[in-house]
C-alpha cells in the first residue's frame, strides 16, 4: 500500500490567496486614483471648451461691455474677500473651541459641545442664507452705521452704510459660521491624537497647561490645522445659496459695509437658469476661473503641509 507525501509547505495556499488579494486591492486602488484624475481632467476640459466663446467674443458682447476680465474681476475679488473674512473669524474661534473640548472641558461638557458643533455642519446652506438675510443682516445695521461714523476714513468701512445689512461683511460672518464645524472637528481630532507621553513630559517639567499645549499639542497638530483651514477655505470659496441670499448684486465696492459685490458661485447660481448662448458661456468661464482658484489653493495647501510634515515640535 503506497502513501503519498505532500511536499506543499503549510500555509502556501493561504499565502497565495493573500498575494492575489493584495494584487486585486492594489489594482482597484490604482484604478480609483486614475478615475479621479480622469474625471478632474474631463471637468477641466469641459469648462474650457464651453468657455472658449467667451474668450474669443468681442469685449462689447460680454456682460458689462468691457470684456471678460472686467466682468470676472469683481467676482473674483468678492469671492476672495468673503472667504478671507470667513477664515479670519472662524479659524481662531474653531481652534480655541477645539482646544477647549480636547484639553479643558470636563467630559460631561465636552461631549455635548462637540455634538452641537458637529450638528452645525448638517444644517443646509439655504437655512444659513435665510437666517443671515432675515435675522443677522438687520441686526448688523447699527454696527455698520457706527463703523461708518467712527472708522469711515478707512476704505473698508467707508459709507454710506447699507440699511439692509446685506453686505460682504455679513456674508463673511455667515460663511464663518458655516465653516466653523470643519475647522473645529478636524482640529479636535488632531489635538486628541497628540502623544500623551509628550504632554505628560511637558507637565512633569513644570510647564503650565497652556505652555504644554503651545510646546507639544500645537506643533504636533500644525499640518492637521492647516488641512482643516484649507478644507474650510474650499467650502467658503464654493458656497452658493447662502451668499446669494445675503448679498446684493452690484459692481465692485471696496467697502465691506455697503450693499453690492457678489461672488463667482453666487453669480452662477443666480443667473444660470435663465442663461443661454454667450451668457451661458460667460457663466461657465466664471466656473472655470473658480475651478482654477480652488485648484491653486489646494496645491498651495499641499505644499505647506508637505513642508511641515517632516518636522513637529512634539517629535
């Protein structure tokens, strides 16, 4: 009676299956990455092709009668101003709230505050816009009048102050509230990931809680904070309905408390349904400009993060 001796090493079949699974997963990941690049290139190509009639049209045929640059420049400035105001307000508040939740507040307080901040992200933008236009804007009119009376010599606060409150500053405040959950939530998660040994070592050496945060937590979380700010900036640049409801359409105005100005996204949202022909091409060209601005902002953000990811003061 003959016996067959297996020369196959134990675990060979499972190792082969594992390698096959790795190959499949690697292929799917590569395909997903390529798909994203293809979609991005397709969107960029579509926007460019549809915008060509605007670039080649006579200046007098473009809205405003002075060419595409004269048309798009006030929208670009308005978009950047609104986003900058939102970041200036939301960034310090968001980081401080995140620090309070992660390092100062007791658990019974930190959890409810965190839930409330997260719920802000679930509110539709049209609700923010309606609240900003009907509640916040009228409430800010006395402030705008005061700014005009006492700080009117500064161009940003030059009068006459809007009596409706629908200004670029109001839009910036609304955007700040909208992007606050992004900065707070991401910063909070990064702060809680700071190595406890680093925090305990700083405290053991006699550092106060703030000194520990300044020397250990903030350097460790710097790339994450920058990422959260840039993600919030992307949201602010592309917001449509909230800004469209708050702002009044008008020419470029340097003052933040006068009625007027508009952003690219709101301009597209307000005019796209009735647009046709060259007007449609203008709006698509405006979308192309917003696409390029967002792309440049993200590239700058990635460069900043790559600069700091190799070094952390907590290392």
